[in-house]
C-alpha cells in the first residue's frame, strides 16, 4: 500500500552573514563596518533531477512521488543545505536514524554507504549537492515510515492483523517536527501510548543484556518443586534471577526458600500469565530461564504492533479490549478500567481473529445457530454414531440448519454480545466454567467466552435504569430468546500482544499462543 506522505511546511532559512563590504564605518575606515549579506543558497532541484536520482538509487523509488511533491511545494530548491553545509536539523535527523535501535529497529537505510559520509566522513561524500539533498530527504521519509508507520498494511494483513491500521497524519506530524527542529515527541502523543512504555522497558532490558543478562537456573531433570523451607543451590540462583528484573527487591543470596522468595515468585508468575502458587514448579524455572535476548525480541515485536494502532483509540469514552495471549477482557470507561474478566479464546486450529467491531446488541437466553463447519465436522459424525445425538445435545433442525435451544446447556450460555462482523465472532457465556481455571485458555471455535458475562451485561447496561440486575437475571434465565439494542454502540478491539506494560508500570509477558511473534521478528531484523 502506498503511504501518502505530507507536503511538509519546511521552514528552513539559509541566510549567512559575511564581512566583505567595502563601506566605511563611523570612523571612516572603508573596509571595516557595514556587512554585506551573502545571497541565499539556491540549488535548483526539479522533476528531471529527481527522476535521475531514482534511476541511480532505485531502492528508494517508493518515495519518488512524495519527494517530487515536497520539492515542488518548496520552490524546487534544496531543503537541507546552506552556504555552511548541512543545516542543523539534517544532523538531528541523521542522529535519530543512527539511534533506530532505541525504537526496536535496525538501521538499514538502503544506501547507508551514501548517507553516512554526508554526516560522518564529509570528505568521503562524492555525491553532488543535488543528490546530497535528495538523499537526506529520502532518509527523512524512510525514518518516518519505519518509526511512525511500521510495516505496510499489506504485510500486517498477511500476518492476520485485521484491526484498522493507523492513518498517520504526516502533514501535522511534519509541521510540528520541522517547526521545532526535533523529531522527539516529548508529550508522547503521536503513537499508541503502549509504544512509549515498551520503548522504556526495551532500554532497561538492553542494559540488562549489556551486563551479561541473567544466569541459567539448573535444577536437574528430576526436579519436581520447591516449597518454603527447602534448601538448594538453585534457590539462590532463583533469588539472583528475580533480583535482576526487580521482583525481588533485595538479594540476600540465601539458598533457603522463604516467604520473601515465594512472594517474589508469585509476583513474577502474575506478570507472566501464570496462576500464582505457593510452590515453584519446573514450568516456572523454564520461564525464568528464557534468555534476555528472547525477551528483547518479544518487546520489539509488540512495539511494532503498537505502530499500527491509532492513538485516537485510547481517547474513546467507552470500549472493550480483548488481548488474546493474555486471555483477558477489559471494559474501559472514561480512560479507567471499569471491568475485567478472564476469557477463553479460539484453539490453534480455530484462531480468534484479530479485528474490531461495534457492539450493538445483547441477546439474552440465546439460541445457538450452529455453524456449518461444526455441523460437518462434529454433528453429522455424531448423528451417524448415535440416533439420539441431537436430543441429547439439546439440538434441533431449523429450516435446514441446526440450532441449540436456549437454556443452561446452551453452548453460548445465558447471554451473548454481538458486534456484527464477517468472521461471525462474538462474546458469550458458556456452561463450561471449569476452563476459566486453566492458565492456557485457548479452547473455543473462535468466539470469545467470558467468565463473568452477567457482570459484563450489568456494566454495559448500568446507565439504563430499566435494566436492573434483577431484570438482567430474569432475561438470562427466561428460556426464551430476547434482544436488547444498545443505545450507544460500544467499540470492541480484539488484539494480540505478548508483551504489555500495565497501568501500574509492570511489564507482562504472555505465551505466544498462536505462534505469531517469530514471523514478525524476522521481518523486523532481516537485512
């Protein structure tokens, strides 16, 4: 997809004062006083020069249309050069490019060997002034695309990310950065806020990596568990490991498992998608032994996903967000979390889709209209083996299709929440409550099962005095399907983040349940 870059308001003035005037000063010295203004540098850069540039440097050709429009607007003259050389902001841009690692990106401008001498080895710059200016302009567009847009929409779609992509307003962005001669976003407003939080922890984890990371914990193949009171060399290793990432505030180097260590381990488990326990298991050791380099990759991948999200999303007064790897749903109201529920998401073979919709209806005591895929794969084989299969499952034929009657045995439970979409995905209750006790909750056919559906309905209807909790309970247990249309639609965003900094500033890691991280990290780190 072609990215539309701005016709920026590059307010760069190239006026240089020189002392070549032969006018007299107030004491009559003819060559000593008035100063002549050297003519402003004007280097014509027209469409022919731009076309020739891209013939020589074809790897940058995707920027050609935008570059042409930019120079045309600015009078078809240079943007980055004056009589002294490169204007200061050009050097600022280059320094930001050289610091792309801080943004979780590799510095791989297609013509790095040409751009570097312009700033670092000036005597080695063999480019003409025209090509020098054009090369810097292309560096600007390259930087803006990499940092503020990320991979193109076609690529993110191929990675099955169907949430609406952020549409960067490059006009506003460029006007701001060039007016202040900086690319820094001091008020952190240009990106989804999670991006900045992950960027901060990336810096922290890179510092840990520079210091050698953390040591592996060796418990042996026959290890079962550690509990309070146990003593082992590995316990001191666990203590040291938790001190590195901050779950343990002080490391007394004790080899005895005590309540302080158990509490620190519980904190670690909570922020790594685990159910906290009073014992330390092999699965916890495996999690602790994930190398810091792998954690850094996970942070980088999720920074990229943040580039795709419009920061305006967070300004909504009310919306629902579901994070698939976290197995959790949040209702955000007035920028605060007003409701949280565990969820069950799709199995690896029937993945929950990453997309968004607008919730418009709540259905109480719903029928379940069985998808044809399930009829073919499960119901027909079941009927072939058992003539009473439909009755036992509370299923019935309905105009050539199959549906399940309302009630406590219904696969959708007692309520469902609809946001129309082509994927036929919605939120719903379930009679299979025990699944919410699992750490890994990928069991559904694709829809999102909610652990606390009654409470969610109450929250969504709390501003409608007619829908009291008692009335909601009655509708859920009526045994007859009834629909309620929300007075105001509620946005629903189903996302996929394996690293997330929560509102308390704690970094959380979640299992890559659909194995989506690896393909994205390859895209971001390939030469």
